[in-house]
């Protein structure tokens, strides 16, 4: 049984789980997260960023898994791992919500 995880859904309707700490950090500390999600439903990968209010994600970039992995690797922020009974969740800690949105609004990102 999976516990201590929140669900989120990609644009292709794939549901994934993420640690509640991602949302609580966004809400309480204004520390936002960027992660990469792979959907086996569409064979597509997504860059997922926390919503401004901290619950859930938006998906500014999508594409084939290799391209998205390369884009995720180039994001210039600290990489963090949360490890719990559900496994390891890797994300990058954005300096602020506005900087995160600005980074992904650049068409070359």
C-alpha cells in the first residue's frame, strides 16, 4: 500500500505520485520544484513545475524521454532527492516561483 504521497495527472491522463513535502515547501516556504515525469501511456516525458499555490503541477515542456531528460539535466538549480518508503523522488529546487516560470517561458528552454 502506498502512503505519504499525493497524486497528480499529466496532460495525457497518466497519474503519478509525489511526496507531500513538495507541496508543503511550495506553500510554506515558497520553495518550488521542477521534476521530470515519464508517462507509459503516451511514451512521452514532461517537465513538471509546482503550481503557484503549491498543490499539483503544470507541464510547460513535453517531448520524447531523451530530449526531456537532457533539458532537465540542463536546469541550473540544485538537484534534491526525497527518499521514503515509496522510493526516490528527484527534483530541482527553483530559486522562486517567478524565476521558475520565467525560465520555462523562454522558447529555447
